[in-house]
C-alpha cells in the first residue's frame, strides 16, 4: 500500500501539526490579537497521533515525518511524543519546524528522544525588525535556540527566512553570510497566501527571482543538480561547501514532484497547503476503525489530490485555515 494520487505522485513525507497555537504574532501569519484556538476535545491526543503516524509508516510507505504547528514546542510532553514516533518501525526520519524560542531548553532532550534535525524560522538579524515582524522582542532567544540545536547534534540546522518588501528585503546577503559563518543551511521562502487576514498580494511578494538576484550581486551561485521532490532549489555559494536554497512556492511551483501530505492537529488530511478540502480521520479513529480501515481512508483522501495549487487560476481562493492551523 502507498499514498498515490491520480497524477503518479506518491506521498512519502508526512507533515504533522501538533497545535495551532503560537507564541509569536508574525505579521504575515496572524493578527496581533491572535486567533481562536482549536478546542481541546477536537485535538488529537498523543496516542492518536502515534497511532496515525504508525499507520502512515507501517502501512502507507511514509519515510519522513516533520512535526509542525502553529508552534510545536508549545505541545506539552513533546520529547515523549518524539520518542514514541522515533520508536516506530520502520523508523521514519524525524524533524521539527519551530520558531526557535524554546530550543535553548528543548534541543538536547529532543535530540536524546530521537529528533534528527530542525528547521528554525528567522526572517531578520535586526532586533528592531524582528520585533516589528513578530510583534515580540525575542530575537536573542531564537539565536540561543539555534546555537543549542547545533550543539546538541541536530543536523543539519536549517533556517527558513521570508523576505517582506520594504521590511527586510535588503537582508538576503547578510542572512546568507551569517548562516554560512554559523554552519546553518539557509532557505529563502516566498511569502504565501496563507495569512489569517487574507492580506497577501502577489504584487508585494518578494519573488524567488528577486532573492536570487540580490544574492548573486553579493556571492557566486552555482545551481546544484538532483533536486528531486525537494521544495528548495539549491545553490553552491562561492565554490562551496556552503549552500543556500530558494523556495519559489508561488512563482516557480514544484507541484508536479510534490511528495507531501499533511495531518492537522485535529486529525484532518490535507493534500496541499492551499487545499480547500480536508478528509477526516479523527472521526473514524474515535469510532473504532482499525489500522487497515484508517489506511484505506487515507489512501482515498490522497487519490483526490489536485495537479497543482492553483494560485494562478482566476478562481483561486485562499484556504479557510491559515498556515498556523495547517502546519508547514
């Protein structure tokens, strides 16, 4: 059994949202006052998450699991949950996407529990800009978290950056130089139409092409082959070994090679960040479905995956859930 769609793609990379809550209020994600959180009774329990991830890796061919949010480090008992997922057989590669605020405290126990690596979101190295973007004065905590992640053996440590026009779009070269000096792998990601306010506009988005032009004016970039299903186009910097990635989710979509599927914190399968449809696994799980039945429901959900995200289509509408409630 596998998670194949009607376009010949097979999902092997599972993104699991552990919570829709976050302790930042990034301007491109949610309003300053935050959002209504999912009620606790709708959230999957740890046992339910482990059960569904187990179905995915044992019966459906999933080989990589990424824990996301909201902010996943807000989930109580995260290290125990990581340990239970790492104990599954066959063992999936296990990573975490985080804002880094809690990594100084959690990096070592998460690594000990079985976490392989982390992606940390960081859009600027300027404390004033950081507070402007995130509405929190916490840059020092993120930098400390990155250092702790590297020291604990989580490798590679990847940094995800979104450039915002008129805010931090002049920082691409400095972010790259800093990442290379620290030994982190930097990824620039185009701002996507996933904000709760539905204020995204293509005209104000900093494109992957613009980012590459800014980087190319400061360093020598050489495209690296073998991208496969990875979302980032990778470039060797100044002859290597340093690398940088650019993810053109909007301007240069990679839908044809997508191998990802998402499980929300309330037990819904999503085939795409921009999907407006979801498939409910939680109800069947709580009604007593066995693993084979859950696997069949999951397969049926993935078979309905669209060919692409459709952002360029006239009828495109943002999904009702913002990024914080989907998971990256």
